[in-house]
C-alpha cells in the first residue's frame, strides 16, 4: 500500500493552517510557530495509527487521497481552534479546569445512567476514572473536545458494565406470573426464581431493590401484570425469570435483539413509575 509521504502531510498541514488563519483566525498569525507543529503532529499520528481511515469511514487498507487528507486536516484545525485554550489549561494541570471537566462528566454520567435506570451513585466514580484516562491520553483533535471526553466516559461505564455481565448468573425455568406472585416455587433450585431480578445490579438498584430483600422482589412481580404491553411482559419474564440472554429472548419471541433491549428498558421504566405511584411501593420498608 502506497502511503502519503510525511513531507506531503506536513506541507498540506501548513497550507491548510495558513488558509484557515487568513479566513477565520487572524489572531493566530503571530502564533503560527506554536500551533502549526501541534496540528501537524496530531495529523501525522492519526495517519500512522489508522485513525484517519476510521474517521473518514474508509477500510484500513484503503489509501488516503490528497483530497481526503485535506478534508481531514481541515476538521483537525477546526477542532483544535475550538479547544486549544482549554487543553492548555488541562495540560498545565490547573485545578479549576479539571474540576469543571469532572463536573461536566459527572452530569453526563448521571444523565446516561438515569436514562438507563441505572444507579446514579456511581456517576462520580465514573467521572473520576474518565478524567484519569483523559489525563493519560492524547486528544486526537479530529472531533470536538466535548464529544471526545464523553466518548472516554462512556467507555469507562461500558467497561464496568461488561465486568458485571461477566458474572455467572444462574437461570431459572419459567412457570407463570401467577405462580411467582403467589410465591409458588416447584423448582429444585436452591435459589428462588424471582431472585433472578436481583442479579441485575443496575436496574435492581434503580427501583430500590435490595438483594437480600425477598419481599421487594415479590412486589416487583406483582406489578409486572399491570404492564399494558404483552411484549414487555414477555420480555421481562423471559429475561428475569427464565434467565435468558437478550439474544435468546429475541429468538424465542422472534424479535430483533435491539428491540428486545428497548422493550426491557421501557418496561422497567414503566414499572418504576407504577411502583412509585403505589402507597406501599417498592421503596417502602
């Protein structure tokens, strides 16, 4: 594969930077010697690592043309212009800049977790870990700094969730909702079927469940029949009572996997509202 020579990338970076200064950033004119090497370094590193191919939507083996490279350099310059002052504050380890960044990431984490009915108490931990990862990473400058920092945060959250998903969760056979509500359990398993729900730490915490509190889990299953959507009831029962994975639930109900996730999310969100509307809801002792 024939790659663009380094001198070609350097020349393109200089040409596009000078053009950008002339059109949009005349204040850079006296700071070209400061900004140009940084822009050139970011473009060269992203080109060498293959990131430029991913950002442009090309296959890794595809040769980047001068036109495509020029378009990518323009995006790097624009992102760099928007964020270089904040980056300078972060590089100097200014406490105010890092505290503001952590506060913004904490709000983003809380919003992300709340929308997925997860435990928002972990938002602070996720934000701190994201800041640590950002500190040890290099900003690629081909997306806005806000988008990049949020992507780092989401990777931290997803990595934590994947560790929880790797736990060995037992599965239980489904009898019927009536059996669960009435407390009947003919299974030979030592763990009751309804405790399948308690192995989902994020959704369980969201509705106030305690892993050791059997009574609250029973109340949860008493609310499940109030779901108006039959598909949502089937997904909840298959996932939490049969112990099936989302893919297995999709095969059983002849649905798309993504739609199964959506149905489960909507069902749990509705159950939370129903539980809170009851005078003796799930959060009462």
